[in-house]
């Protein structure tokens, strides 16, 4: 008999329920802490999993209690939210998505896994795969933006990176596809609010990244806090048992979100913990994170015949099997047994710096204001985010040492040792204090160039951080306007660096600034990464993975919208538009300037007719007509103008990159399997429909900037 079956045979009910329970140590509180002494429970075998514990010494102490002190010596599974790095932070996921580079996404996950495993951890609650098209919602920062195809690519890359090729290896973590699903569609962008979307949107938009994660072998899945069309995800039998376990053959562990099982009572589908535990177990949730509903509710549910011991055993089997796959039975001290070499940590910082620079999206660059490559005696680096290392980590900083992050001031000082760097914050990030503005204006008078660093605090995005107003917080607008006006009067240019976990709605800033860099939250090496781009050592190549609204009133705004029967027409009153703002976003998906100037031409598509099994080849010539070398990203969209259902105005199907020196021309070649043009027909089943499909190639999701060719699909 296998180890797992032997254990199940020998375990008491309390020990079984212990394996289905995960409680938090006090290291990093990521939700309402529910008291309870985990050490006693570990010793008597009634607690099998922990979260929020960091440090091999602490982890080993807990593991020893389990594997040397408890009756059945079952090792603990210990996890943490390693969302974008462990101690070394990489850019937040929304920023990383801007690289459009799956290899980089895998690399940072691999680095994070190695660093976290060296701290004794075996699981991360990542990647977060929620499609986000509503910047009012704070958690978009944790994901990859608005597009499901991009999300699927990110899912594949992150699972590969976190789990490696061998889940039992000492530097592999069990990944967790979360939050299953459609959490990003919360009503009005309000955190934890209800979700009510069409079945089509669910299958076309929100599920594909999870399907990709499962196909990539993700070890665990976490249902979202939210309900979906009146069924809370933590009890959603149709999606957890039906879609996840049966249709997609997911046999890994489903771990609830923090206290989510008990919150079924608040949702109004459970009268008490017994009900809540019953609903969750029957839906297929294996581990109860932090609500203690399983330990307190399932014994009674069992007595009342609401659940069976077989159902409990099935969950325990999956948890023990995961621990076996992780190698925890073989060697519970494998992770954390060896400290990392300083060279490995130094190299990781270099990766963070390089990925950080590539995550920066240059939104505007009037008259080649950037790079700052002209002679300069004195540079003013002002604003509340200029010398704010603790903010650079962004949301979900895990085990970061926030003071270790490189600030903009520090990065610029290191990059420009011969330049005098003047700094003042001017105003607080959210405070009402405006006393520093006059000092800031003085520094602008003294300086040759001005770098203005504004934006959100790290905690203004992430969980429980929805915003109804998407401007600059606090008194930053007044401050920025004063700086811009003063600089204009002095005939000086202003480079604005915007820090945020979402697109900000600040059209006035983009209009008045000479250059704007979206720096999101770039992690440990933020200041160096920004300095690399500002000084021209690195040409910006980031492209925004999310649409930047012109007005909050346009939200939700995204490129994959469906057509209207009355498409916008300024000459015709009765068409799809607003009375008080244009339909177009401020910056479309994929927008991002470089230090080159790229021109696309000569789009060719072969063959011009293809069957479902065929491959379409798309080639486009790219020239750099600029004065500096740079890397261009070319996107491939499709548009199906006539089909059995209405089809999105644009669908992302691929991208390519090319680096070109000034004056050079190259060709980007993309392959598109015709099968990728299948879509969900009237019955929500995949269909391949004969007819013309447009292939659109260009720098962003703005049709006016795309080259178009058609291909005919034949049955
Ligand atoms: C939080 C988040 C989830 C996280 C979990 C553990 O509330 O919703 O993303 O993984 O709790 O920290």
C-alpha cells in the first residue's frame, strides 16, 4: 500500500482535518488574523499547513515539530505570497507584463522560487491570473492586464518558472493559479463586490489564463472570495468540480482564499460553519485557509451525514500527494538547507534591474526630451516618490526589506556622479501638506533639468485598494501643476515619472509634461532601472498591457470590445459615443515609445487561404528611422468581421520583437496556427468558421496604426 493510502488508513479524523487546514504565522498578515496557537496543533498532528512564515530557521522549527514531534510525522506545507519576488523584488506583475517577454517572466519566477525555497518555503500563492479591465479595482497590479491571450502566456511562463521541471527539487515551489475566477470583474471595480458576467465573457475572457495554467501543470488553484452570478466561487460546484476537475482534469489541490469558507456565511448561502464547510468540501476545496471551518465544522457535518468520510479522504489524498510531489516526505529540510551564495543574490539584483528597465513604458517624449544625454550641471529630482525606497516594492512585497530598494534619487546619483542632484519631496503622497512646494520650485530654478516623481503609494493598489478617483492622490496635482507652470515660465522641460499599480487618469499631466515614464512599481532596483532609461543607457521598450482611460467615466475600457450596431461617427448624433468625452483611450493597449522611431511596411500573409490545420505566416518589415538604437514590439491582432456571433473589434494573437540600430531595416515573422482562429460559437462550443479574417499588425491596439491583410479560412 502507498505511503499516502497507509497514512489515510491510520489517520484519525482530527489528523485528517488538520491536513485540510492552513493557518497563518504572524510573519506577514495578509488578511484578518484568526487567533490560534499553531505550534500545539502541529505537535498533535491537527495542523498540516502554514502560510506567512519566512526564514529557514523558523520553518525548520515548525517542520521539526511536525516530522519529529507528531504521531504520523507528516511534513508541513508552508506557503507565502511570492507574487513578484521574495526578498529581491522584481517589478509588480502588471509592470512585468509590459515586457511582453515570456522568457523574462519565467526567469523572475525561477529566481523568486530559488530565493524563497532557500528560506524554506514550498509554495507560492501565485500567479494571479485575473483579467482586469477596471482600473478602479486595486488588484490589477497583481496580474497581467486586460487581455486573456496575454494572461495565458503569463500563466504558462510563471507556472514553468515557479515549479521548474521537477516539483520535488530544492528550488521549486508549488504554484497557485488564482483567483479562480472572474474576480477582476467585481461590480464597479469595488473590492470583494459581487461579479455578474455573461457565460460567454466567463469562457472567452476569464477562464483562458486558468486553462493555460492547468495545461502547464499548476499544482494548486485558489478560488476567489467573490460570488459569480450568485454562486460564491468557494462553493461553485459547476466550475470547481465541473470545469476544473472534470473538464480540465485538474487533480491538484484547491486551497481556499483567506477565511473564504467562513465567509460563505456572509454571502448568505451558509447558516453556520457546518454548512460552510459542507458546501466547500463538496465543491472540491481541499485546504481551508484561516477560517478553521473544516476542523470545527466537518465533524458535525459528518455526524449529520452531510458529508462522507470518503469525501474527506479524497481531499486529504490530494494534499498528501502534493506534499509527496514536493519531496517533503523524502526530505522536509531540502528547502532552506543551503544558504544562497552572495553571487547568486547579486546576480538576482541585476536581473531585477534589467527587467525593471524593460518594464518602464515611455508614454510621451516630446521633442526627444529623453534621454538626458545632454551636458547638465544640475538635475532636480523632486516629488513624493523621488526618495521613497519603501514604496518601490509595490503591493505584495512578501519578504522584502523595503529600505533596501533603490530610490530614484539614489539611482540617478549613482548614474550621474558628475551631476549635482537636488531633491525635495514637495508634498506627501497622500497628505495635505503643501509647505514644500516653494522649495521644489526653487530647485527647479537652480536645475538644468527636472525629474518629477509622482503617483500612488504602494498600498494604494493590491488587495482592498479600490479607488473611485484615479487621479494623483493627496495634493500632488496642485504640486505638479505648480512645477509644470514654473518650469514652463523658465523655459525648462519636465520629465514626469508616474508610479502606480494601475493606469491613472491624469490627462492634464500627460498634456503638460514634456516626457512621461510609467514606472509602475519596479521593485528592489527601481531607481537604477529608471536611471538607466532616463540617461539612455537602456532604451525604453515596455508596452502597456492595459488601456489608459482618458476619463474614469469610460471604464471598463479595453481593446477587445464588441462592435456596436451604431459605431461611433462624429457626424451622426445617433451613434455609440459620449456627449462629454471621446471614445478613444488616452493610451491604447500596447502603447509605448522607444528611443528609436519605427516604421512598419510591406505586410505579407501566406497562404491567402487556409484550412483549420494550416499555419499562417505573417511577415512585416520594420525600419528604425530614429537616431538611436531601440527594440520594437510588433503586435498581431485578428478581426473576424462576419461570424455566427459578434466578434471583438480586435483580438491579440501574438507579438514579435526586433532590435534595430538607426537606419536599419529588419523583418518580423510570426506564425499563427489557423486553429487559433476558432472561437466560441452560439452554443459556446469551439467552432472554426469559413470566411475572411483580417490580420492586423502594428505597434498597439489602435486600428488606425495597424497594417491589415485578410486571409480566407476554408472548411
Ligand atoms: C489574501 C489574498 C490572496 C492571498 C491570500 C494569502 O487575502 O486574496 O491572494 O494569496 O490571502 O495571503
